[in-house]
C-alpha cells in the first residue's frame, strides 16, 4: 500500500501551489542572477587582463616580469584585509572550509563582490566559483523580504541554492555541473558518510563495467544503442599502462590536495581576524609566484590566478613544458593555494584542478602512459579531492574533456574513487556540504 501511495504523494508535492510559485520565482531570478554573474566575471577578467598584460606592456615589458607577483599580491592583501575583517559577511566564506554554510544574505553580498575583485585579478591563486555562488545567493534572496526569510528559513535555503546554481553556471558553461554538485552534496548531507558506501561501489562497478563497451587496449568493445552524435572523433582506448600509472598518480594527487586543504585550515586558525596576518599571507603567496618565475624563467602569471588559463595551456601544448617546470608549477601552486585557502577569498576548485593537470602532464611522459589519459585522470582526481564529491568530479572532468570523455570514462571513475580514498587518509573533515544547504539564521 505504501508503494502505491508514493506516486500520488510526489504528484501532490509537485503540483502544490507553493511548489509552483517557488518554481516561477526561481525562473524569474535565474535571468537577472545569470546576467549579473556574467557582468561580474567579465569585469574580473578585464581587471585580470589589465593587471597581467596591459600594465606590464605600458611599463615596457613583453610579459609580466618575474617580480610582478610581489606588488600585486601585496596590494591584494592590503585591499582584502579590511574587507574581510570589517565588513558584514567578511568577504564571503573561508575557502578552506569548502562550500558549506548558510545562504549569503543580501547585506553581505557587497563584501563578497569587493573581496573577490580585490583578490582574484591580482593573483591570489583562487577561483571565482565560491564568490559567484555567494553572490547568486545574496541576489536571489533580495526577492523576499527579511521578515519572510526569518519566518521561513527553508525558503531562504532553497532560493539561495537556486541563485548559487544560476550564478555558477556562468563559469562552468553548463547547468549540469552545478546541479550535480548540489544534488550530490545534498544527498551526502542527508545520508551522511554511509552514503559513500553506496556511491563508491556503484562508481567502481559502473566504471569497470564500462570497459565492456568502450574497449580496452586492442579490444574495441561491444556496440550499444546509446544516444550518440552522428559523428564522433576517434579517441584512444585505455589500456593497462593507463591504469597502472593512473591509479597511483590519482592517489598522489588526492593526498597532495588534501594536505593543501589541511594546511589551509591551519593557516586560517593562525590568521584569524588579524589584518596584519592576512597581508602577510598575501605577501607569502606573492613570494611563491616570484619563486616560480625565478626558478623556471617562465611567466609568473602561469602559477598565479585561478589556473583556468594555465590548464588550457597544459592541455593544448603539453610537450612545451619541461618536467622541472611542471614540478615547480605544482609545488608553488600547492603552497600558495594552501596559504590563500585560509586567509584570502575565492574558490578552491579551479586551482586544485590546475594542480592535478600539471601533475598529469608530468606523468604523461612515463612509458606506457598516454598524455591524454594522464591529463584526464589528473583533472578528475584533483576535482574529486578538491570537492570531496566523486560524481561531481567525474562530471566536471568529462565536461572539460569534451569528445574524449566517453572512452576515458572508466579511467575517470577509477581515478575519482582512488583520489577520494587517498584524500580521506589525510582530510579528516566530514564531506563538504554544498553551498547554502544549511538553513539561514533568524537574525541574518
């Protein structure tokens, strides 16, 4: 009898007037939030281009000189410190804490915008995803009055989540990734750690089973009547070498990213609300940028900023990077990212992906390990270790890889599970809550 009542109960919930009004309101806020997010990202990119390209050119440099990170990061600290310590909202959540926390209230949104514009263009080694989610939440909650938010905290939670999802779709280029992120995070919040016991075996079984259809080595696999594009470019099939190298590489990336996040929490405990210490941390990030440029002779821009552009360079021209430069890129990015996680403001995902991509390209030169599979496994492992959401990490890596993703999916899944297990040995925090799934406090 209970099973027979479930469809009717779901139908009643979906057709309830409150649900329909909420869907209509979500549709209305989606457009302005997305437009504002687009304007914010465009402004951030323009400022970034001016700092790292136009300004050096005006001073007579063909690219940013080796010392460029010191003044830019010092300025970032000087601008961000008073925002973080004095303004409502403290410039947004601490990146080392992941994506958990209550919705960002409208009165806190200004500090998030100012902190992001003070940090991201000047090269603090963080991404725009967390500020965008906070901005989307704050803008969405402008649609309901403060008294109603206090009386109905669940409504604030749902609308904040909707605004965050609309905003972050701007940088991922697809609504699928943020939706998967929110759904997986919500499931883990509701189900707790036990849900990993369900998700991980399903991922492993489906990933290994996919080899039957994608092929392995010289075996082309079995054909299935799945929905496909009329023309699909050829992609290399995974083989034994890809898994023999890819699994330990994914474990290494998982450990390194988890160590970076743990270091970020310690930095945050040391920094607290001290303006002086926040500025010192920004200078330390600048020293990492400078050390990379001095040691490698390459542009400091490669290790600064979120890493989105550098990932593109790594994917487009992996052979142009010496192994020593890749090691330096990974080391100084990891150190600078760890410091920024606990002291400055921005998102943790993009930089962690860049770390995974650089390690993947470095491993790609090993015998029996293809550059494409190495890069794919590195990106996926870092995405999972950075978010602690295995399905989200796989979907994110698949979206970045585009046409190569179907044949590499088994390797992505195994890399995701390996990275999560390895990071769990270091990272003792509970799985990250998705942004804005906690109810807002009444006095917010």
